[in-house]
DNA sequence: CTATGGTTATCCATATAAGGATATGGAACA
DNA sequence: TGTTCCATATCCTTATATGGATAACCATAG
């Protein structure tokens, strides 16, 4: 300490290891190295060296050593407040970690259409339950918008942005769509070359659901229910009909790719991808289970909406 | 990651090493382990392990690994803010360290009376100048209160609390006083047994300065200038007179102890110790030199106002 | 006055963490 | 397609920090 010379080496540390600041504050608050060592669950020699290191790196006499502990110097006092702010922030960090990693239990209801519910959700749910085995999950398969306001579900996976203001939605990666038909169908009825040709073909479409008609309308193509000769709101059934050569279906590219017998038609057509949203009620944001599952879904489907869709999940 | 099991070991860390949080934030801000490693000046494997450690200790998947870096998960996002607060506080800490350890230069004027200036200040100044060699120090010896308002001095060491409101004062450890006389004087004139006996003795006192008279008056003893047959405002001269057997002097116990020929009288008397104050103008608080010297003085004289008063500093 | 219980600093064997080299994988691009 | 570049994770050696034991110091109590 006496040989401390302001000239030997000069760069004042601007990269003080945070552990040293933590040690500093612990000693300040505990009043002695020994007490601080017990507090931090390290040994007293470690703290002694940490303080020496901090003092040499800062070139400050932070403490006055006595036989009863370490007393802050005037210079040391200046640094206490910022160190306390660090500690306070670190406690917030740890508190939030605990909140995030708490073992959740209880039940959540998830609403999704057939495609998502049957082909995409299972893998996501399996991963979620590894982290939170005590959370029971009920899946409501529905291609109608389950009414989150009436708590028919806690979380919904939807293909459109919800309009109700008290719902919180987050868009996931869009799902590309395409038109497909069985090779045998094309052999028999020809391959459409434009949307106008659709009028001459058997289209597989929705019954009540008007999403396709409205979407096509927005793109300038007028379709009506009558243009669809095979109608069902069950998305999987639509695909199965196409696989049997009944007609042309618009469906997920990723799903159709799992069925080699389906051939894509109008591949050049600019069909907008299907949006993919996860939605929950605004109040649910404060429910740990729901928040955790929503976060999980966002991460899970972050860059591949078809994650987990593999050989084991084909349509066979 | 897949074998992560919520049951094997369960205690969630509440003692997360701060270095891990620092690594976490660095990766968040840099976007990749490699970039963060460059930022923190550590190696990439170190950061990789730090993040793995943090994830295992928190049991959270904080990042999603891609070939372009690490992407925060939803859970990780929650923790960013508190980590940033830690960083911000640490930057404040470092900034204040720099402020404190900056090489100061310039000049400061210190005012002190003879005793303090000649016997106590030199050691304190020597220590200060080891840390700040570029600070020039002018010492104004004066037992009158130097007028800090008129900037006759930047810092004053005084024996009383200043009354001006725009001065900032800090009390140091009091200095015990006692009455002393040379043995030869006591042999010739006898030893006083009470303050009343002082009327029969030769007292060495102040000329202009009324501190002693006022202080004694406050204790119920009425003295006037006429009671002092030897008067000087120079404190050292007072002692030297006593050492020559001229009379009785009231002075610092610590100083008189350095003169073996001086014998204490009225040792039982409850003489209040002399206060010891360091004072500067309120505006000077923002002057780094002055603030640093004041802090140094406070630490230096923290528990021993006579620190540095040794054999080399005796009155001989 | 000595004994005790507290403190800090130092020594040294050891456990821990760091970094260099490397394998690997994906993205961008010619 | 193949090359290049930039990522991460792992291996293994080396460097670093840790903790137990200890000595010295001081305050306090018996």
C-alpha cells in the first residue's frame, strides 16, 4: 500500500469485474471480510483478495482496516450507492428468474383448428410439459374462433388477427399455402392454368367458413360458395378428399408435401401465406401458466410453424 | 438440454454469480457469443460455458442457438431489463471510480493554526501528495479563522464549528487538553489545586484570541485578560514559555507528553476537549482537488488527531 | 494479566475456470 | 455445387482463483 505509485501502470480499470463490486458491497454491508464471506458463501481469504484487487485496480483506499473489520473511507462511501443499485437490480433479476422457473400447476385450455391441433400442437405441448409436468392441458379442436372472452379457451392459435380489443395477440411465422390435386384427378380433368380455370374444376372448400372466399375476393378473384362442389369445414377432411382424387384443395404446402400423391397446381399463383397467431385474453397476461405457455409457443414456432411435423405425423 | 429434468436437483439458484448476468447481457446486446466475447475481452468458450451455466442454474432456456448467433427466447427477454440496470449501475460505479482516482492537479490553500499546521499537517500532506503529486499545496498558518468566504484558503482546519451558513464543516476527533508547567516552576511557586488557585499563578494565555476565556466562562470560571501575565496568540510560543518555567499553559495533552519536563497540573479538572473541524466553502464541494483533500483529511485524522506526531516531530 | 473470540493477511495445495485449437453446421455467394 | 465465412460446442492444457491452515493483531472479559 505504501509503495503504491501513481506512475507504475496508469490505466484505470474501466472493466472492473462485477464480482469485485459485489464483494465490495458485501463487505460494506457486513462490516467485515469474515461476515461478508459468510454472507456471500465464499471464504474470507477470497474476499480479502477481492478487496485488495479492487483497491489496486481502482487505485483507491476504499477501506480502513481495523481489528474489528473494514471501515469505509470517504472515497469508498462514494461508491456504495451505485453498488447497491447493482445489487438491487441483481435481486430483481433473480426474482424474475424464480418467477419464470416456478413449477406451474393447474389447467389451461388451448383452442386450435384441426391442422394445428393435430399436427403441430402435440410436439409443442410435449416440450412444454417437460418443463411443467403439473400443468394439465385441454385442447379444444375447433376451426371456429373459440371465444376467449367467454373463457372457452385460455389460449387460441388462430389464422387471423383477432379484432376484439381486449385480446392480446402475437403473430407467428406465416404458413405458405398452395393448391393441390391428386395426379389421377389431373389426368382425368386436366390441369388448371389460371384461377379462371377453377370454374371448370371441382374445388374442395369450406362450408360455413368464408375465409377463403373473402381472401380471394380481396385479391380480386370472385368466388362464391357455389363454386365449391365439395364443402366441409374440416381441414383434414378437405385434404383427404383431395388425396382420393375428388378435386382441388387449397392447403398448407408443408402438409401437402407429406403426401407424395398430391401434385401442386398453379404453383406460380401469388397466394398469400396464412397468418398464424397466438391469442389470449388481456387478463390472462397475468396468469403464470398462460403466460408461460404463450411464451413457449412463441419460441417453439419462432421460425418454423411446422416444427415437429415429421414422418411420425404424416397424414397416413 | 433434452435430458433436462425438473426433478433432478430442484433448488433454484438465488445466488447467481454476477459475472453470469454480465455475460448474459453481453450476449443479448452483441447478438452472438463471439461478438460478446470480444466485447467483454474474454474467449468465446468462456462465454459459451457461462451461458450454459446460467441456463442450467436458472433452468430456463434463455437463448435459441442459431448458426448466426444466439436469439433471446421469450423468457430471456424478461430478464434483460434488470440486467441492463445492473450494467448501468456498474457503469456509474466505474465512472465514480474514475472521478475519484483521477490525477488531480492545481493548487489548494490550507489554513491551520500553528499546532495543527506544524505538527499534524505535514504527515497528512505527504500522504496526500503520494496520490496526487501534481497538486500544489499552500499552507496558511494562522490561529485566526482564515476567511474561507474571501478565499484566503480553500480548506481550513479549525478548533470550533464555523457559524457561517455557506461553509461545510465536518467534525474530526476531539483533542484532549490539559494544564502544564515546568517542574522548576512548580517547585518555586507551588502546584495549583483548583482553578481558583490560578489567580495566584502565572498563566500563559492568549492576546487577542478569547477562546480560552469564553470557554472557561461557559464552564463557570470567570477569567479576564488580566489574569494572564504572559500573553501570545502563538500556540507554540505558549508551550515554549512553559517549557522555560515561565508559567502554566493549557495545551494539547498529546503535545505536552512529548516534553518530559512539563508536568500536568489539575489533572482531575474536567477540561472539555478541543474540537477539531475541517471546513470548506459550500461551493468547494464541487472542486475535485478540495473534495479529495477534505476526504483525505477526514480519513487521515479519523481516529487519531495526532496521527503522524512522533519522535521526529517533537518540539525540540 | 491472561485467556478468549473476533478480526485480517499470507502461504500453499488444489479445485476451478480460462483460452487455444478444432470439429461442426448453417448462411451467403460465386 | 462448392467455397467461404461466421457461428457454437467440445477437448485439453494451462493459468487462475479458491479455501484451509496459520500467524499476528486487537478488544474485551474474566
